[in-house]
C-alpha cells in the first residue's frame, strides 16, 4: 500500500512537472519583439501611409536606443524588430503580405497599413488566423463586429461617430449663421464614403438643413471644376467635401481658380495636413475653410508620452527638412500607435494574442497621449476623441493657423461664416 | 447651363488629353510599340515644372520649353538603348508591353524615393489670376492656358508631320517600315526623333498636369497612361491626329459623367475602350487618315 502511494505520488509529481514544462517554455522571453506592418511607398495611399510608417519607426528607434521596449510579462526590456513590406497601395498585394507577416514571419504584433482601404484585407485575415490586429487608422465601421475579438482601432474615431461634431455644429449653429442648404461631395472609398454616410445621417435626422446635393465621386477624381459648377447650381450655403489629400487639393485649387465661393466650406485634410495642402494650393485658397482639428494642432494634456511640441522636436531631429518625411496628423498617428503598443507590452500577461487584446482593452479610458484619450467600445472601435471642428485663419506671417470653433468646451475662437 | 458648362469644360479638357495621348500615339504609329511608361514621363514633366519653379521660380510656360528640349534629347539615347532590340524580337508589341511596364515601375519607384509620395502642385496664379469667361461660363485661367498650349503642341505636330521633310519620312515609316527601309530612309534615325518627340510631348503634358489634374504624385503615371491609351484607341491607334478627336470625345464624356453620374465617372475609360473595340476596332479615324 505504501509502495503504491509512493508510485502514485511520483506520478503526480511527474504530471505536475510535465504540465509546468510548457508553461515555463512559454514564459521564456523572446530575443526580440517582432512588429509586423505594411506601408505604401507609392500609389494613391502613399501620402497617408508613409508618414504613419515614419512616425512608427521613430518610436521604434527611440525604444531600441533605450535598450528595447519594456515587456511586463518578462520584466525586462526586449529589442524590437520591425518587419515591414511595401504593399504599393494595392489591396491584393496587401492581402498576400498580411498573410506572410502572420504565417511566415510569425510577428508578435500585427499592425495594419494606414487608412480603411488598405486595412480592409487585414481584418478577415487576422480574424481567420486568430491574430490580433492593431488597426492603426482603418476606421470603417464595418470592421468592428461582435463576432471578431481580434481587432482594435488605435488612432481615430470610427467613421460612424467621427463627423458628429461637424454635424452638431451645423445643426445647432447653422441657422444662426444663415446656413440652410447643404451640399455633400465625397470620394467613394471605405473611409470618406462611410464618413459621408454617417454625416448625412446626422444631418437628415436633425432635419435642420436641406440637403441639395449629395454625390460621391471616384477617389481618383482630379478635376472638380465641373462638379463645383454643378454644386453651385444648387445654391448651397454650406459645402462639405470629404476626400483624401489629393482630392482636397484638387477641389480647393479648382474652387479658387473658377472663382466660386461658398459661405461655409469644410474639407478633411485642410486642417489635419496643413503644411502639405498649403504647399499645394496656397494659404489664400484655404483661408476660412473649416476642417478637423487633430492632435497635431490641438494639445491634449497627456498622461503618457510626449506632448505634441515634444514629439515635433523629436520628429524634426529624426527627419530634418529634405528627408522626404511629411509632418502632419498621420505622422502623429504612427507615433501614437507606438505609444499604445508600449503600454500594451508593459501590461500584457503574455504575448498570446488574446492577452494582447485584454491589455489594449484595459487601457481604454485610462490612456491619454498626444492624440487624446484612448477609448474602445466593446467591438474594438475607437470612440475616444472625436476631432473638434476648426477654421483656418491667417497667422500674420503669410501662413495659416487653425482655430478651434466647436464644440464649445474646446473652442478658442468664434467661426467666421460667409467670408472668403 | 450645366450642359453648356460640361461641354465647354470637356472640350478644354479634351485638348489636354489630346496632348497627353499624342506622344504615345506617335511612338506607336512609328514603331508599333506601346510605351506603358508614357504616363510616368508625364509625371516626370510635372515634377520638373514643380522643381524648376521651386528652385528658380521658372514660369511653367518656360518650363514647358525646357522640358521639351530635355525630354527630346533624352529620348534619342533611350531609343537606341531600348527600341532596336525590341524590334528585332518576334513579337515587339507584346514585348514592349512588358519592357515598358517594368520601366514604368522603376521610374515610379525612383521618383517616390527622390520626391516622396506626397502631392505636389504649382500655384494656379502662375498661369493667370481669376477665372476666364468663355461663352458666358467661368473657367480657371490655368485651364485656358493649358488648353492653348495643348492646341499649339497639336498644331506643331501637324506641321511637323505634314509640312516638313522629316515629317514626310516619319509618315513613310508609319505607313510601312520595311518599305521605308528599302527606299533608303534611315528608319532608326527617324524613329529616334519620333521617340524623342513622343517623350517631349509627354513631358509638356506633364508640365500642365498640376493645373489640369490638381497635383502630381509619383504614382500618377499608370492612370495617365491608361487615359492616354483610351484617347488614342478612340481616335485611332497609329494616327496622331486622330488623337485630337479622341481627346475631345474623352474629355466631353468625362465632364458629362461628372455632371450627371459622378459616382460612375471612373468607369468611363473602360467603357469607352470596350465600346470602341467592339464597334470600330480601328478607331474613329482609323481608315481614312492612315491612307491619306
């Protein structure tokens, strides 16, 4: 009997040791943290992709210069290895490369390329492979569903709520400024198409403004003169144009060249990529245009990482003039993504994908960086900071500054409507 | 009013597209090869104008002259490097697709490294301030100048082809390369001139691209090649003057689409291409002018 008990005891101890062995193996710290992402060096999305990539690289370089990123699960700093491929702005190429990052490179953290179009192939692939997708700026509402726990949007509010302040401003204050008729022109892609749909919904449900023009154009549209003439024929008081930077540039140029003026004009990138648009169309064409106010111009009180001026200083040092890197909202998105990953890695229990998910969801509402407060809903969509509405004004030095006009808690200026 | 505006805007835009397609058609007409890097040379023309203005404040009208000379000179060695080996192949047309596609990709990649991926443009005021009224409709002054420059370039090509000795030789090569060779024409020299002229026309079209298309990026080439290709197929492949008709039809159709079916405008090149290939594969001016 005693012998039998000894045998059973031995088996039990061996079983425990056997069970513990994989756990010990799993907790062994990797030599490097592999972050996988894509970028577009060319093609229509290069302009929004490369600044994100440059911002992310800046954060990685900073971490590696300090001995690596701190990983809480191992109580030590581990160097980051960035594995990145060029998708050339092609969704087909991106799909192949996302697969490659997961199955061949076996990255620890998977980041999508910038924007909804190049994020769209990553969402089903990541879900299928049970790989958590750190969605940088793909804000298409369709990406976030109850049956997909493998995604979280990091940088900007999902499209279903992003245009809320703009719509609220027009609905609540529009009549005061004589804005009764509105024209909406948008580029038909996953991002601006969804934004326009949400915005139109807000306007329609309030019933304060009459929509006199609501049309989409291909994202490749480069000439807006005829469209502007068609819009002008509907006599709108307010015009909202939602497109990528190239669309905004062509629209603003054509508007100025053809001499048509609207009392209220909104474009997305006038305020978020001021430098790029100012280079392309000139300050005069952008004066009094309304736009979003992103963290790149509005200073949030941060509880983690540098403030916007601090980041700008680091950016200018890393990418001096002539380096080809473009400062702007997307640069900030890339760096902010790095800060979020830094907190995720510091707090995750392991590098298992669902533990990474737990870690990023635990940050919701508690992390405020230079991009504002990070808040996720239960489906992984970003619902933290909705970009306020701003208006571009001359800065007295031949350039432009962006004043915040709505909502009132952020506003530092009153809107000027009806002047160009 | 919307109809008249679309019609006039389409005509101006069409002239620009005619210029964009002219060089591509000249090269095809003379050498029977398709330069899929044509749009990339337009992109290089646009960036040349951008940097010439940025560095020495050169007006785009003068940049166009500079680009004309530079690209024409560039075309001569490029011709001898690329085209004779292609023409010796069994299927030069197909091989040219592959070779120039690779060339296009290389140019785009190098331009992205050199210039960055962002949109670049030129101030519209460089080609006149404020709108210009044509038949009661207001159009950007830059459009009008671009249209005039395009018309001038088309006229110059016409004069070259029909009123110069080199032009006669060029048309002889277009008619029958082997026969031209047999009659003692220096086919390679004539072709090299045509190739240089084709690149020069692409470069000039590129100079005006920031004004007509809003901005320039390294990735714009492929789209421009496609649009140029549609224009020359409509007019007639191998007939440079048919390009004018093709350009105007394409421009007017595009503006009508933008006015009345804006969401579908990007389908236009493909729809026109399919329609022309089904209904009149030789293009609208195919038969008459080639034999003129």
